[in-house]
């Protein structure tokens, strides 16, 4: 067996096999590809025009050009990152293929790593055209944010993976009856993440809750950058620290839910 | 037998090279209130073909799933190719494989793409050659570049068998391997499994409702009912014990609770 292996037996060969499996799937279905492009494009067009309208009537938005459209793009990174992760996972449930994978030498960590890489690929397919639309239609160049954009992106994608890992564990344990969580959980986070408004708008007690979520730091950081031209490193480091805790916790939860699924025999059924 | 005796009879690390392909020791699996598997023990020597028989709900699938590590036992132990399951599954999963009606191959991928993905997961050397070989052996060549979802039930079963053989497993677990196949193809698959076993000294455990299949393929039969082992012997010995000429008659005796009467006759 000639395998490229990393520490503790993680096999790049097996991760590559899973990415190949999802790549074949993407290429086999043009509606899947189209869907990746369709929703982000629709989002940016709708919100972009709204921002244009508001900017004509409000001095604040005229000054803070791009906060709305920037928030839309960053929110989509968070949301599409999680969906990209979770849909690849759901494909295995829909295809009743999970038993084949669990019985193969593929390890849970390798499976999750392949889902993470697929979420980046799916995100790139959907979000890059979205950013180009924002540039050409609304003259908002998200890439002009430079290095801060990398910090924003990393923090958002880490959060999306944590949520993706956790909800995948829930679906693994409870079957496709729990599928709706995949589509809705991130929207539950949205009001607290303060995507379109500053944290100070929230009641004080709710602000404490909001600050436990890494995306809150990212959206505050984005507003500081676009409105005050200040890059808040402190916010990004805080988000990174919370993300590290979330990633470890979500992986632990996934393993616990996988064990529970094995106890319940739900890996064989996978249904509702 | 005391608990200490049981523990001492369990193969140690030193015994592993000599150990059975599968060793199940006082296995119990309880789902909430249902006792799906109720204290069963058996051991399968390497190179054997064993049939697991029983009606619906007898515990066959749970037993096989526990051997594969897909289900955790409530109590008892399972050892596969000398390794504890599921604790040491990483050492053994690459050397075994399975086919079950409870799982499918991805429908949108072609047969070749599916076999490529699974071949890579199992780190199969010379994968293209292996896929071509399986394509010839299992007569897949005609539709190897067609999506799995567009195949007939019989073709899908052959593809699932190809996936189960992709890594040339030492241990093959099969759940209804010839379901959905016409008699001619089913007979051909049985012949293929026999040849595979002989050529590779592979161990095969198959659950089936096809008694003729079990009679033809298996050198040992384990009959389960309500989670327990009702009988465990060669097909010929079991038929003689029940005073029957076919396993189907034995199966009906067991299913309809005529076991004691038949045993009385045999005695």
C-alpha cells in the first residue's frame, strides 16, 4: 500500500478519493452547479440595488458605501460555507452511501477534512462570480479590502465548518428527519451575529450573547474598516480564539453523535 | 463457564495470527426495549463460507452490522481477522468488504467513477487494471460508463458486488447477495463467489433467504430466531437433525416453532 500519510494516520489518498467523489457528482449535474451560482448572484443583485437606493437618500450610507453589500458577501461566505459542507454530507445520506463509507478505511477526520475542502470549492464556485457582479454592477471591490479580507474569510469559514460538523453529526444521529436543521440553524445565528447592524443596537444582555459568536467580531470588524478605515486586529484575534474552541467542540460532538448513531443502529437506516 | 474462563478463552494478541476470521463472543444488542441479538457466540475459520439464516427480525442484519462495526454491541465482543471491533477497526477495514441492500452506490456517478472512488479509498494498487478485471469478471463492461442510477436492479447488484471485491478482501460480508437477480445471473454470481473464495482463501459470511443458495454455497449454516442461535452446523447435518431433505423445510420448521418436534424425531 503506497499511501501519503500524515501524523496519526490521516491519509491524503483517502481525502483525495472523497473530493473526487464530490467532484464527479458536481460535474454530473448542471442544476447543482447552477444552484451554486444562482442564489449568491440573486442576493448580491437585490441587496446591491437596495444599497444604491438608500445611498441616494441617506448621508450615512453615502459615507459608508459598501457596508450593506459587504455584509451580504461576508454573510454568504458564512452561510454558503456551512451549506457547502453540509450538502456534501447530505449527498451521502440521500444516496444511502454512508454505510459504504463507514465500512471503508475512511476515518471520520478524513471524511470531515474532505467536506471542508469541498465547502471551499463550492464556495469558490458561488462566491467568486458574486464578488465580480458586485464589482461590475455596484463598483464594490471586496478584494480591495486586502489583508483584512483574509482575516474575515478565515474566521467566517472556520465558524461555518464548526456549524457544519455539528449539524452533520445531528443528521447522522437522527437521520434525514433532522435535515431541516442544516438549512435553518445559520439563520438562527444571523440576528445575533449583527450582520447588517452594529452590536450596540442589541439590548445589553443580548450583546453578551452576541459576543460569544465569532461572526459578530467579523461584521463589527468589517464596519470598522469600511466606515472608520480601521482594521481591528483585536476583534479578529478574539474571533479566532473562539473559533478554535468551537472547532474542537464540534469535532468532539460529531464523534459523540457518531458513537450514539452506532449504538442506535441509525447508520444502517439513515432515513427519517 | 465463569467470567474468568470466558475471558481466558478469548484470543490474545499472541494468538491473532492463528485466530478465526470472525469470533463473536456472547454478543448482545438491545435497541431500547428490543433484544435484537441475544447472547450469541460463534467462530468462523478462515476460508469458510457460512450462511446466516433466519426470518425477518431474527437478528441477522444486526449481527453482520456489529461485525462490521456499524453497530456497537450492548455487551459481548467481536473480533475480525484477529482485531477487536470496533476498537481496532482501522487495522482491519481495508482487508474486508461488504454488500448490503441497506446501502446503495451513488446513483449519479458512473460505474467506473464509483469503482474508482472506492478503489482509492481502499488504496487498491493498479486500480485501472483492477476495474477492468472486475468489469470482465462480473460482465460490467457494457455499462461501465453509465450512471449507476440508470442500471437495472440486477446490474446494480453486480456493481455492488464489484465494489465489495475491489480490494480483494480476505473477509466478505454479504447480505442477500443475489436478491433482485434473475435465476441465471444469480447462479452465475454464486459461481463467481465460489471461485473467489477458492482463489483467495477468503472467508464469506452471507445472510440469505434463498435456501438453495445457502445449500449450494455454504459449508456451514447458522440459523437465528428472535436474536438467538437456533442451530449451527453443516447444511447436511442440520437437514438430518430435522429429518428434512431441504434447508427450506428446516427454515419453515424453525420459523413455525416445530423445532422441538423435529428434534424429537431426529433423536
